[in-house]
């Protein structure tokens, strides 16, 4: 079943430029970028404090009430701060938690045990990190030791969560900004415990000075790869290719992603809507005479769709050329392309403290009247969410020593563009739907969003995915490709609503008697029959982890077939029928 939440409908204004001169005469007519800082007014009066290169921030709905909450890392001696979103305004809450008041870095909410509520991971710069199991109603139990992750004092800097082996449970990649401590990959055993599989998986045992990492699928093969931002020019950034067998291969050099820089963050998005994920990496503006090939300024790695990347930061106008930290992609004005926001710090009269880059037809540019004129504080992590559920993404920023920023998005009052928001719930895949790709199409124009848990600089974006629709009032189709390999497709979707989508809900378990395809019996015991009005080209049977168990091709005139399946355990499987050059996904239940 699809669950819909209606969040309001807006009257439309056409957003296009007819003549540049007319645009100058009427600047508000075609959709302006409009933000204002409203943290204190919204009830967010707190600071990270002081510490080593800032702390992390999360804009995640930690109590599953449909409103994006804020979690803030803090300096040594202070507890993690939690702010509940009450229909557009925030109030500090105090979960049941044993907090050791260390200097915190990454704060991230994930459902590692698939029980339907968000658990909390906290990385610490000067002490061992902690994993808290949510026992309901934000009763957070410290399971750091019993989970098997923190059996020793591990001062991890960041954490990215993904399901690298597609077993339905979230694994974690811990990063260490150290020349001696290596990054570590922990496999989720599905019973509340984790195992260090770094050596077996091929993760380097050398210290990489890694600030952050992200799980994402750079080559669209259905397996989550890992990209790392390394802070020192003595090591390049690293891209690990997931081999699909529990191991990874370092493809940094041949992919072009192994840039040498003082990298701070990894931000993932498809800025040009070509279906291939790109990477934005923040950096300093320092020259490196001892390493002439080192990159200066931020790096924008465009995915070339052939396993390689090209840095286009200079040509598309996003090099920044100052000291940058966090970055986040967002469609600020819902005009159907991704803009970019970068946090940083002043370093001389010509440097930028921050930048909002608007995506234009020819690249990115910084609009002069977007509302960020006073964005001059030393800032580190940032994330997007939707404070008032108006369909326009807002930006939260963790500042050094001063109060956090909440950049409230007021673009709805300027352009009234339509939008769509999507939440995912995995059934065969992990509960959070991490690693899923969401595709929408409007009149042949496509957009893509990929679900990441832990990206940017020590940040966590809302688990809700945002799509700007411009003046369009309907989406032709929405497709979710889950990490399990299951695909759900929805058609003719009205604008201005939030969709809560459950994995496998478009895969019927009914027999297709009287239609173009019949699959029976279902549930089954030992065999399945398939009858089709069109010639069957191929049958594939896939298990919950995406492994192909049966695959058979047929001659041109085959319209019926049988699958003998006596050796499978009881459970859910997916039958993929290719007929008439169309793939049909059908959920099967084995008794």
C-alpha cells in the first residue's frame, strides 16, 4: 500500500527567461533565491562551541513524526543537543541517554537493527565513539561495547552507513583523521553485533588522514562503493570499487577520483540529471609547490559514465578558492536542477566565508540577492531538511563558537514552483532504504536522487528526498531501484505531496489470470508456471540480496515456461520476466 501525505498546493508562475533585459526590470517574476537566517526565532539557540575543526550536524527526523529534527555535536564537556521539530518550531528535548560529554564529531541516525526506529551513532575526536540503540520513545541504550565496534578506545572522526553486501542490514565505514590509524569497515551481522572485516574486504591498513567518506554507487552496477576525502596531500582521495563478493578494489588512479588535495568533505548528487552520481569535494586555497599536481580550490568530479571522473569545478564556477568545509546539493527554488551551498571560513580579504551557487544553463553562479549576505561566520558542517514541510529545502549550519544558522527557504513566496518529497521504507533491503536510487520523469526530463547516510562534512541530510518540479503539476512516473534489486514504479503522481513508499508494494502476489501475464501458483512449493501473451525472452529469479538464482533465455516463440524450485528455503523472491522488451518484476513467496 502507498501512504500519501498531502502538504499543500501552490498556484503556479511560469519560470523561464524571455529576454535578459526584461529579467532585470522584473527580478522577482522568474523565481528568485530567497533565504533568511531564523535559527533563534525557530527555537534553535545552541552552538558546537570550540574544538578541533568543528562538529557535525544532523537534520534527520529522529522520532519518525514526519518533521525534520536537529541534532548538534558539541565541544568537550558538553552533551549532544537534540531539538524536536514541533510543526515548524523547535524545542530542546532530552532523550534517555548516557552521554560522556566528549568532543563530538559525526552525529547520525540510522536504523541498524531494522526495528523501525532510529538509532544513534556519535563519533568522538578525543575518546571512543558510541552506538546507541533506540528502545522506543528515544530511550537510547549504549551498546558500543556489546555491538563489537568499540572494544577498544577508537577515536573515529566520521561514519558513513551503507549495505555493502546487500544482506538487508546497514554496515558502517569509520574514518580516522590520522597517519597511523586506518579506516575500518564493520559488517552488520544482523543480530545486533558487528565484525571488523577491513582486512578481508581489502581496506587499506595505512592511515589516510580521512575526514569523511560516503557509500554510493559510482558505476551503477547495483553495489555500494566507498569514496574518502583525505585531508593531507601526502595521500590522495580514495575510491573503493565494490566487487560484489565482499571485497573492494582501489580504483582511485584509473577513475580520476584520486585527486591530491586537502579534502574535507564528500557531497554526492547528480547535478546534470544524466543518471550518474557526481562528487563535490571541499578544499583549501593553498598552493602546494612541493606537489605541483595537487588541486587548489574545491573539486567538482563529474561522472563520465564510463568509470572515470573529470574535475569541472573551474569551468562550472564552483572552485570557491577559499577554505571550505561542508557542502550540500539542493534544488533551492524547485526549478528541476540541483544548486549547491558551501560553508567555510574567512582567510583574507579576497576569500569567501560561504557560497550559495545557483545552477544555471551554463554552469553555477552566486546570486547577489539570495539572502546570504551575513553568512560570514566560521562554519563547518551543514545539512538540508524541511522545517515547515512546505516542500522547499532549508539549510542548517553548525558554526564554530557561535549559534548555529538555520537558513529558511522563502523561495515559495517568490516563484511558487511545485515539488515532490519521497520517504522510503525497505522490506527486503535495509529499513532506511539506504542505497536506493529514485528516478522521476516529466515529459522525458528525468531527475535522480540517491539515498546516502553520512555525507558532506560530518553531516546528515533529511532522509526525505526532495524533487523540484518547476511549473509541472504531475510526474509521469517515479521509479525506485532498491538496493536489493527490486524496482517499484508509480505512474501519474500529483505534485505537492509527500510519498511514503514501501519496498515491493508494486509487485503483486496475485495470479495474473485474464491479463497479459499469468504466474501461478503463488505462494508456491516446488514449481512456478509462467504464461505470457508475448514471447518470453528471459526469466530471472533473484533472492533478497539481489543474487541471481536462476536465469534462462528462450527462443522467439516461447509463451509458457516452468521453473523448478525445490532447493530454495522458504521466504520472498523476485521473478523478473522479460517479454516484449519489457521487464516485469513479480514477488514470489516460497512456502
